[in-house]
């Protein structure tokens, strides 16, 4: 059995299971690497979710399991679906995104049950932007235990935007607005400046049929966003210590 800290899931045999650990069950240090502290989990039984808590009276760990169908992304528009177990994680990019090895190295975003709504919005955004050139190409849905839990994108080389990129970023956002979409978070890290042009990424706050007023405010805020060097909007970015 292996445990993934980032996704609160574990792998037993060839099946992925989800663990729900109640607050106060473990201290912070133990929670960082909880596998050795977990109670025994059934290997051969059919289950998808294990709830683990500590009895306040006895201090003993208690486990309840269920075989409920896990929530998944409903927006399934692409014709290619890839099993997450066929993907090998090569590098963690952010708290939810990885580079993975399939036939080549690709960015991969995986949801937990709690983050499904965010992945739902992003998946829908990539559907609306298909063929626009505004975003990286959407390559496939990723499924886990039969439910869609993430997606694969093409890997692009580039950098975050800065103030010198204001004109091309304004053009990209203007084109997005022309499609009736509000990005929702136009910080400098959500632009990928490539040799050819610029791509928009991270559409978890996208809004369809946005009002003209909201789009104007978003465009007006772009100048300040591109000069902001505080790191706000960069999220939790993981760097390879070997570089």
C-alpha cells in the first residue's frame, strides 16, 4: 500500500482509496507522514473511502469504511480518457498539479473530492477554449475508479508574465472577454509567455456570460497585477532541489 499526501489517497493493490482523517486524530508531524500510524485497512474488501478518527474517551483509533461512488467531474467532452494508474508522476508543480510520464512528459492536474468543483470549472473552460490558442491544449480526461478526477495538458516552455508583457497580456484577456469569459484571477503567474505569444492558465475561477462591467474591471486590474512581485497568486510551487 502506498499513500499520497497531496491527494489524501492511498493505493491498495491496483485500487485507489480515499482516506478521511478527522481533525485532532494525529498531531501535525504525524499527519505529514501518517501511513505507519494508520490502523489496519482491509485489503480484500470492496471499499472506496475510509473514515479514521480517535475516540476521545479511550484514545483508540477507529475506522469505518464505505463503498460509495466517489464524486467526479461531470463535464466530459474530450474523446480521450486516461487511467491515472497508467501515469507515472515525474515532478510536482503545485499542490494539485504534476508533470507525469505517459508517452511523454505532460502536466497533470488531479482533484480530490473536495476540489472537484474547481476542476469542473477548469475542464469546462478548456472545452470553451478548444482551438482558440489562448490556453495549452487539453489532451485527455484522467479517470480514477471510474470517475473523472483530472486532466492532461500539453507541456509548454515559458515564463510568468511581467510588466513588459502588458500589451500581449491585454490582447489575450481581451480575446478571452470576446468569448464572454471572465478569467477571475489575472495575476502574473496565470500567464505563460512562450516564444510565440502568451497562454492563459489556471481557470478555476472562470465565469461564463460575464458582464461587460466585470470584464472591464478585470482588464483595468491587469497593469497592477503584472507589476506585483510579492508572489501573490503563485500558490504553492514545488521546486526540484537537484536543479
